[in-house]
């Protein structure tokens, strides 16, 4: 895998656009990933507490082969409404799977838990997420912000603020590109112990998340299971994409391989407290030469790119305006951001 291609974003894969909608009062938001044309996709779910919509149809044996968009949202189960907003936005534009005289947009979605971060959750019978989904779709473009925006607005990790991260790369030995986007709201930590160094440091390109490398010695305690569970911090949602022409089964294999990147960047990962999952999408612009070796190379690259995206999301996060960071170990609120604790490094 070589250095980042283009802007170092998921949208370096042609045919993909990303948009955010952020509600600072609620301390939550939505991120929409739109495909210019129906795109082959699948998913791999590893966390014990996922919240999803339309993911069953991503199994290789299901009838519908392609999707129109993906949605990542805060709000726990309330956030699943965001997909309805994106579905409506696409339907207005004539997108969707043809059924007789109708078109039904195919929009799988996943949510993360950010209900205990102190925002205004008194929405009663009218959660804001459908509207946020429409706004995120309308904002989709080739460039997008990182950090405390969209689905990463109210996100946290075990000890630091979480957020949206993205990275991309050229895949060595192939004509393919691969990109990743992550909404990092993990039970585990992206950094080693209480220090500034990221677990994903071996995969960093340049100084995209500080350029600190690994510490001279990794303390054994950094591998320990957290002493306290964080009900407000669980689930990293990710999308990996490539311009390779993959089948749905091959996309599933790409998502499985990319999960290794999540485990390399967060400690611990894939716990019963998480809803960790990875969507994989293939726009199909570049045909495979060797179906076995090419898919293996793509999976290896996707794992490394996703590890980078997770670290970038934490590195880019900032505390929300007017929000005082919660003390270390607090079960509610939002912890301080990496930049505020280690920004001088």
C-alpha cells in the first residue's frame, strides 16, 4: 500500500460523496455516504450490540445487489430514522431499485450510542434524525469535515473525544484505490494508556495524526480491560470502499478483512458493549486480474486504511462549543479531546 491518494478521504474513490448534518444542541448528528450509481456492498458485524437498518439485504444470497447510500448516525435507535430522511431525499431525485412503476432507494444504516453526552434529548415523539438525514444527503460532496461533525459530533472513546476520521491509499501491485471513513465512539481507547501515542501509529502516513510513532515501551497496563464500563461510549461504525469490481461476496470478504484495522486501532474492540461494524462498497470501475490475490491485497490495504481513519477521527476531534469536558472516567458527558490534552506534541 502506498501513500494516501488525492485528499486522503473516502471520496478519493470516484463516484462517492459524503455529507454531514450536525446538531450541537442535541450533541449528535448524521453522516450520509451517497453513491452516484447503484453500488455493490456488504457488511460485517462484530460488536455484540449493533443497531442497524437494511443490513440483511447485504448478505450475498439476497436478491438486491446494489445500494444507493449508507447512513451512519448518532442517537441510538432513534437515529435509525436518519435513513428515512436520506431515502426520501433520493426518492425525490428518482433514485432507487425499480419495482414496477416505483423506485425504492436502498439505504442501509447503522447507529452509535451518544444519548448520555449531556445534549438536549427532550425530543418527545419527534426525534430530529429524519431531518438530519435529509440535510446530510443534501450536503454530500467530494470534500467533507473530520472530527466532531456528523455522526461523530457527540462521540467518545474510553478516555478521549471521538469523531469522524477518513483516509485513503493506492493499493500496491494493483490499479486499485481503497478508502475508509469511521465514526469513532468506542468503548476502548485509540491511544496507548494515558499517553498521546496511537495504537495505529505503525500505519500512519506522514504526520496525519501527530507523527509521534510508538512509545519506547508499551506499558502492560495499556492492554488491560477497562476498570469501568462506559454506557455512553460504544460502537465504531466504518465504511471501506474501493474502485475495484467486486461481487457482493467479495465485498463481504473486504469488510471482514477491514475489521482487523479496527482491532489494531482500538483496545479493546468488538466487545459485547460495542456495535462495531464495517460496511464495504465497490464502485466497479477497475476489473480484477486475479480474484484471489487482488481481493487479498485489497483486504490488507483496507485494514491499514481503516486503522488510520480511526486514529485520524480521534486526533481531529474537538470539544463542542460551550461544553466543559467531563473528568476522566465519568460515565456521562464527553471527555476532553486529544488536541486539548496533547496538542502541544
